[in-house]
C-alpha cells in the first residue's frame, strides 16, 4: 500500500520550529511583499485557472509570513495593469527598508514578465531574478530535493519530468550538485522511460500526465508537484488517481509539495532576517524496497541498510525526547489551500518545447527520440495561455480534460505495474503469507512492511543536505525561452 509523504506535516513542523522567532520579528514592523495578478472576465479559462492557483498560493504565503510576525503586503494588480504601474509597485518595494522580501506570483502577463528582473536581488527569496538571487533554486525546487534526499542514499536513478521548466531546472541543478544520477525528460521524450528510474519527480503542471502505464511498484518515491484547480473545486496533479496505489511512497495533491514550499520560504526568511543558524525542517527516512529486492523477492535488508535504519530510529528517538514532531505521518483530509503555488510556481509544461531524449541515469548524454513513442508534448491543449503570455516554466493549467490519461498505452502494457515478483517471499510461513500470483503491487506492499517474516525494507538516515542557504558559486542555467504560445513559469 502506498504511503503518503505529507507536506502538511512538514509545514506544521516548520511553524513549530520558527514560531519562537515571532517575538523578535513582530516589533520591527518588517514586511514581505507578495504581488499577484487578477484575471479579466473575458480572459481564456485556462488563464483564469492559473491565476486562481496563484491567488491560493499568495493567500497561503500571507498566512505563513504572518505566523512569523512579518506584515504581509498582499498587492493585487488589476486586469489591464500597465508596465508603468507594475514597475512602480516593484520600485516602491525595492526602496522600502521595511520590506525585507519580495515575491511575484507567477505567471504575470507576458508584457509584464521582463519587469520582474527589476526586483532587488537581495530581496528575492524565491530565485526569480535569474541567477542574481542569493538562492540557486526556487523554494519549490529546494523543497522537492529535500523530500527526495532521505530516499536517495544509495545512488538511485532519479527521473525529473519537466526538467526544462523553471522548477524543473532548479530540481536538476540541485540534485546534480548533490551528485545524484538523473534521467531528464521533457517535451518529445517517451515518459514511459520513467519505469527505469527508482525515484520519479514530476513538475509539469499537466494534469494526469503520469498514470499506471508509467509508474511501477519499485518506484520508492513519486513526487507530484502539479496543482491545477478544477471547475468543481477539486484539484489535479501530474499523477492520475488510478496510479496512486502503485509506488511505495507518494506526495499527494493536495497536501504534498505545496505546504513544503511554504515551509521552505519560512525557513529562508527566518535565516536571512533573524537567525542564520535557525534549525531546518526535515523529512524523516522511511523503509523502502529497491528494484533488485523486489525482483529477487528479498526478505532481509542488507547490513548497510540495517545500520541506516538503526541511525534513523535513534534520530527519531532523540527528536521525541526533545519534544520535536516527527514528520512522516500519512496525510489525512483534503485541504486544498496550501497547494496553489505549484500551478503558479510549477515546472514548464512538458507539452511546451521539444527536447532531446536523455539516457536513463546519465545526465547530459543525448540520444535521438524514438519514433512512434508516446511524446510528452502530445497531451491535450498544453500550449494555451492568456493572450500573449509566455511565462517561462509555468505549468499548463486546464491543459487536459478531467482525469485525462497520459497518452495511449503501448500494446500489451499492464496498468497494474511491472511483471509479478515471486508468488511467495522467502521465509514466509503458511498459506496466509502468500501474495497473489501476478500482483506486484500486493507483493511490493507485503515485502515493504515485512508481512509474514518480521523483516523490513531498507531504511535511510535523516537528511542533512539541502537546508535553505545562500547560493553557491555556481548559478543555475537560465531557462530557455518558451515555445511561442506555450505556457510559462
């Protein structure tokens, strides 16, 4: 059974960690400016959806910063905002000494997007100023990498779907700096290649782009950074609901990466303005099975993973002793508010721009895209946006019909996952311990939880890399201009 990695638990932990700083911040009158744009009545539906997601995100940022004692200056720019009007708002925030940070909610209208670069880089806490910000990646990208870290201690292959978008580039840059093996996928690539990865990160903002034809029980973690509001009030992520029970761990939508972004922004502003040594929020290690263990029907973790699991248990015990909350509980409920940022901050649509296929596990190695394969850029009307909009990296909101599948399945493909593992795990006792033949999902869950034999899957130590910190010397590659008419970040 898939276990959810709850972003709400991360946000709750961050609020508890940084609440003590409120007494230091509140008397200063320091501000955070959050600027967003209002759609017009006659704007296209998909543009309205994007700005609705931007609104949800901005409102959650207001709550997060006010929790820390900052005054949130929530500026709503009306339809038809001119360049002069937007420039004036930015300049006022730049010059105000009490305004300590500025966030522009994406996407802005296309004619206003270049003006974002006029923001004072010293106040840019979300890496919008193209390499001049103190941070190498936006808060969403950093948060994703920190969620991935405890699952990536044994050199797994990490697939990044939407790798050329704004968020995707930040994820790729950060994971590459940490020495991970990457499989970068974008427009024109066969998304079924993610089957060969161990971890899948999807930052396209294209609803339902990944489904049962892509995900497998050996995927120890799937990170879904999509967030597209629907007309009925629900939201959709990059992963189809039909695939939610396939991987071992999953960040749900809503309640996954959205709250993680808020926690990262809170940590950044506290470290910049109050305490550079403020503690970092963490995602605790969880047991998982490797692809090899599933294939071989392994029942016992290796000595290395036993040691890692023991280290994790010791760290958790220490946390409990200090009264700190241990993150990792299953997500409960369905609040939508904290997840809007991914539609406003999400990766560039995979349907947006052609890209060469990359060899799994080897970043940078190019191979020609195979003809006849499922292309990531052929899913719904993914290139539409508001009149003239080209906001680099913005997810495609409303690009696909509700519950849309990620393209046609290959002949003979099985929605249930990869071929069945052994019918019975080594050491299982009695008929009740036998997994159904041909059901790899049940077998994966049984092995991961140690049913019938008392064993556990491999564990990992608590993450130590990736807390919010000023950028290193190397800056991320600036995003390429989007295809005309394509969505932007």
